[in-house]
C-alpha cells in the first residue's frame, strides 16, 4: 500500500500548530533535521524515528548561517521534490520546509553558542559554522517540539555539541545518535559525495580505510601512542590521495581534547578536501 503523502508545512507558525495538535493528541514526535539532498544516511534516521515515535517530522532547510563559505551555500544541492518523494516512501508524516526568509527575522540578533566545543576539529577551519548550527537547531527544536531528534554520527562534533546544547538548555528532547551509513566501498554517505570528480570519488574511500587501519592498530596491535598513530594515519592518507588534509585527530570523544595516550572514550576524526569538496569521517572507540 502506498504511504500517504506527508503534509508540507512552509512556515514556523504552521509547524508550531501541527506540533500543538500532536501534543494535544498525546502523540510522540520524532524529528529528523536535514538540509535536503537526502541520501540513505538520512533515510536511516527517518526509519529509526518511525520505529520509536507515533509521528515523524523531517525538516528540509538549507540554513545560511552555518555556511562559512558563500560559494558552498550557493552550490549546496536543492532537490526538494526528490527529497519529498524519499521522505514519503520512508513514512514521514510532516515536512517542515521553511522558505528562505521564514526562519530568521531580518532584525535577528540572537545566537546560540556552546562553550569551547566548537573550537576544535571542524570548527577551526569553519569559523562561525557551529554557531549557525546551534542557533538553527535550537530554533528547529523549539518550533517542532519533538520528543526525540535524530542525528547521524558522521558529523560527530555536531552531534556532541547538540547533545550538550539540549542538556544545558533543558530542551526536554532526547538527542539520539545514529550510526554512520556507508556506500558499498566504505565511503560515508554525504550530500556532498555527488559533487566529487570521479578520480576524487575513488580516492575518498581512503578516509574510511585510514579509520579502519586506526581501529586495527589500536584494538589488535595495542598501539596507545596517539601522536605516533596520528602521524601514521596522516601519512597513509597523504600517500594514497591527492586530498588536502584539514585534520586527522585523535581526541577524547566528549570534549575533543588532544590525547597523548589512547585510552578511554576516543574519537579518531578526519576532514579533507578532495578538490573543492570537503569530506569528514570518524570512528569512536572505547579503549
Ligand atoms: O546536519 C545537518 O544537515 C545540519 O547541520 C542541520 C542539523 C540540519 C542543521 O542545519
């Protein structure tokens, strides 16, 4: 039987009215925030939300305040009709799709920032990015009022910052981490993958290869020297790709502090530019 079409809510006021009706009817809401250009990673979040809630709301909004590079914002794929069809097939009840001017008042002057967590990893080369993410996520959560919101772990730093934000602001919404979904060759699914030139697409698989190598070195060989291993991983990525490496870091998974000794909750994260396309990936280990 075909899934019913999701209702499209183009303004915060309409989304808020939908959320009020859901609350009045005692129905739980699972929320999947996206910027569109959906792939199977997003759909795995919808699937999880579908399994755990009465209603599933997804947002499709390319948030301008989180782009540090105007060119990147301009080129960000906008594929609403295809996104809507995928969301319908995955069983989404409502799509919050605010138009360009609908989310920020022209006189807006409120920002949400989460301490020093954005000062590491991606935040270093993307100034203002996490301020934009935190601000829009706070706005989305206060408009949609979900019981649970689903975030993919490919953007591990984003997930952790949002988790801290929801805790610190008592937003009353569980932030649910969801596993990274990968293509058959191991490349993490990303809306940016379609922009990779064929040669870069072949090389990009090395981001995943390097992380698997790190896991083997730590878990099988017992390597505990973070500096030594980070150097080894950097060399491996450099030798096998033409990518411009932004960072390859071994840090503590809660606060992103550099580790000398690999122990505890460990995050190994990488970001690299393949041509003009910036890709990220990571793995988290309990050592
Ligand atoms: O991960 C994303 O797609 C975005 O950063 C988010 C969470 C939808 C906020 O714009």
